[in-house]
């Protein structure tokens, strides 16, 4: 299956909040990203779960902003020795070994 070349709505919302550099409401995010209300709220929910954004309430509506200091999406992966080992000639990942291939 080919990987999609289109950006996700989560990345579009993150880019819109970063470029605006201020509080944004859902209608402002909808106009900035050309996405529907459901797509925006789903992206906001995902970003809120990883603490990448937060919101404040003012005048009966929510205003969203980035919180890069508490973002939990960045992770460090330790390089193990398995990645540095050479594979035998003719090795195909996920395929069973053929009899007498060594």
C-alpha cells in the first residue's frame, strides 16, 4: 500500500496554530485549513491527548494555542545492535529461509 502524500489534519492544525502565533477558535482553524468541523475537532482531540495544545474559554467559546514545552510526541529511540548487524546474502525480511541457502 502506498503512503499518502497529503498532510494529516493534525499537522495542518499544528501548522495553522504555529503560523498564527496566537489563540485560534474552531471557525478560524476551519477557514485556515479548509477542513470540516469534525476533522478539526478530531485533530484538536488528538493534540490535546499528547499535551501539544491547550485551550482557554472566553465569551462562551474555546480558543486553542500550542504548548510546545509539554508536547509528548517527541520520543528518543535507542539504536540497538540489531540495526547494525549485516544480513546474510539473499536474506529477505519476513520470508522463510530456503533449505540449504547458507
